C-alpha cells in the first residue's frame, strides 16, 4: 500500500515551465489507484532503451526526476514490455510500469509485447519516440516514408494492439492524452497497452504547464454491481440446473475474487474448473476444484463440461482451448451464464449475461442463493469428488520420479518442483509443451502461484516476466520455466536480472527443438517437419545429430549461476539449491521423452488445427480422417 504525498494547492493561474517529457514524468509520478480503500502508486518505474528518438526527451527527464521515477535498464524492447506486464499481473493490475524507446526499430519492437498486454487485459504504458512533428527534414534517421500519408509513422502499427493510442504533436496536447491514458490503464474493463507516441522535437519543447496538471490524482478502480434483472435471471438459472459447472477465468484473479469464489463453491458445492488464466482461483485441495478445463484440461473437468447443463463462466473469454474448439459443452440443452466485467465477453455463447465485477457479482449470487439454501445434488458432488481422486492418482503417476540415476521427463521435473515449493513460490511459463502439462498436472497452492501467459502464448515472455514479478513480489521465490526453443527467443534480460540483483530461478528444459509443435505436427500429418534442432543430413533433411549448443554455458556467460542436472537425483538437489539462492540462478536439465517412460496423460479434449484436405503422404491422409471425425462434433451455441 502506498500513501500519496500531499500536494499543496496551486495558486490560481500558477504554471511550471517544463519540457513535454519532463511534464509527463512529473505527471506520472503522482498518479495512484485505489480499490477497497487501499491506494497504490500507479506507475512505479520506467523501463527504457535510449536512442536519438528519446534520449534528449524522456531520457533527460528521467535524469531530472531521479528517485521520483525509478529507471530500469532493459536489453530488448519487447522484453521490457513483458517485464512490465509481469509486474502488472503480479500487482493485480493496481500497479503498472512504463516503457520508453527510440523511434524506428525500438518502437516496432514493442508490438508483440503490446499485443500480449492487450489480449490479457494487463496495463502497460508505452512511450515510443516518434519522428519530428515539425518535419525539419524528411526523412530523418529510422523514419519510414509513406508516400500516400505524411502523418503516418511506424508507431501506427501500435494502434491495433493498444487499448488507447495518441500521438502528442503539441506540448499542450499531452494534458488530455495523459488523462485518457490513465483512465484506460485503471479501467478494469479497458485495461491493456496504452501508447503515447512522442515526436522527438515535442519531447524537448518547453511549455508553461498549469500547476494543477501535477496534482496528486487517485483513480478509483471500480467494482460495478450486476444489474438486478440480470442477477434475478442468473439466480433462476443456477437454481434450476442439475449439473452446473463453473469455469473460472483470469477475471477472478483481476478482481481479487478468489476467497469469494471459494466461499461460493463451498456453499453450493458447484464444481470449479479453471482456464489457464484462471488456474489458482481455488487451491488445488479445495473440494470443489476439478482442475484445468479444455484442450489442456483434466479428465475430471472435461467430463463434467460434456455433461453440464449450465456453464457459469466467471471472467473468461472462452478461447478455443477452453471450449475445445466448440466441441466440449456437449449437452444438447446446455446453457451459459457469463459473469464478466465487459459486456463483450458476457454475451459470448449466447449466454445469460451478468455484467459486473467478479467479486461483487459472486457475492450477490451467494447471498441470493444462500437465502434459498441452494446446493447441488449429493450424488453429483460425490461423482465429481471421486473423479477428482482418480485424476490425482494419474498426476501422482506422472510425477513419480523413480530411479534417481535416470534422466527425468518433463512431467517429473514438475513433480520435483511440486515436492519443493510452498504457497510463496511463483511459476511462470507461456509457450511450448509446458503450458499443457502445467494446466493438467500442476497443484496450485495459492492464487498467485500459477502464472502462465496463454492468452497470447508468447515465446520469450518467461524470463523478462520473471523480473517484473520479482520486482512486484520481493522475497518470494520466482521460477521461469522454459524449453530450449523459448530460451533462444529471448534470454537477454538475464543481464538485467544480474544488474538489478533479482534472484529469479530459471529452469531450462533441453529437448532439442520445439517439442510442443513437434507433437502437433505429427498429429496433423506434417511429420514433425522443421521442429527439431538438428543438423542437416546429406539429403538436406533436419534429421542429423542434435545441434551442439550449450545453453547452460550461455546463461553463465550472461552472469547467472548455473547448476547442471543430468539425473533425477541431481535435479532434486539443484532445484533445492536454486530455491535458496540469493542471486539469479539457472538449473539446466536434459529431459527424457515421454515415449520411453511414463509421461503426462494425453489431451482430454480436442483442439482444431486444420489438416490438409488433399495429400499424398499417408500420415496426412490418416490425420485428415481423424480431423473430420472430431470436426463433426463442433456446434454453435445459439
């Protein structure tokens, strides 16, 4: 919790002469959020890489601001956004960070991170430099000329991935732009990437700013209550359902509604499945928790989904992984009740909408149903409880380490972590085969432990996000879990972790290629083409020996302490040592494939990846037959 400093009332007509960049940084330093009576500083730091487009503007302003606006030095523009997003997610969207870059490639490198932030409804403020507003010379260094539009720059590619975009072409235009930016960042229905493109000449231009622009502002993060009519309809739907199922999405976490959901589930005994973003909404040992749902879900949750007559979505976007590409909710009479803070998501799947804050709306539902003494049938509760116990035995089998001298499987790596961590630990992942294994197998012990970015599933997110999470949660063990493919995408912020003394724990699972897409490729008849990290044979195919790369040596060269683990026993010791380390530490392990030893259970539901309709190779012909069989089960919920 942060207490904002008091700001003396400005005299009428008082002004401060500052550059545009200095004014923006001074403004950002006095913005706060408030929810449930607790205040937090909104923009806690600014990440930056400097070039000619921002060094004399935002860069100089940060020098002048000193400790009033902490500066974090990044190595990759995309990674800086990922770090800021990790910080915002760990902070419950009540705190955020800014990211500044130069013009040209520095600005366009923001696009992937911005898309990730907006997809996941996580606030980040982007401050890319832009070409001269006054156009003293066209083109300037790194300027893209657009022959049919003189007012377009590369920064315009940030428009479709930003929740709010503005180009500040005059100093005084910063005032409405900055206020709109803060409104968007703090609105729970609008949060995402916000871009203020800043022409480099305007950044350095001085202006007499009204003193009230720099007054302390507190932005209330609202908790809108549901409409009474919608609430009445929702209560009626729940009361008449025989096999209801809750699907908890990321909105549960964004609202801080975990305890409220736990109380609601305990009172009604309605089972709770979770999306990737919603996992951890209930502890794994809550009686109503049935695990992940959808294409990477548990058998328990997916079987319940197939038979559910009412699906209660709370804060979910219903992606294709959650719905198993519209094949999962199979009851002919199934209905949907969607509790969401955005009307756009609340109306999906032709649902009864319940628009409002997740915690507030669950409380209203709980009060209404509690007064009616509502609870699911005991036979339904007993059935899913027994199914959950059966699934837990399958998890135990996948996690079982066995021979301490053997090379571990990926599932066994997770099992060893499962033995080690407490509710304080935070696990971060985003792409590859790990999200599927984690969603099916991981036993979340706290609301913040499971940090898997699967809205955009962006390779390279994990390491920089771990920095942001560690900054937001000092003292807690933070683990970034990556495969070799993801590591090679974006390891540069290891240097930043070393520079800042952030004791993140990096686990590199070396499987010599894109394991997830390799498996998918095989299943759709593409024969794992182009997915292994291997040398070429004389025939030109990538089926030679594994590439002689040494990712552990690479991590060490960037400043990490590295622990190599060649067996289950060595890995157990290395993970324990890394957890206790007080500086950035990497655990490197080569994993065994699940083809030779017990691996995780297979997918419990389908995912639609279209297969070639015509082909000569037998693998694709057979894959198309299976695709047609699964496709026939798709339906539109109208």
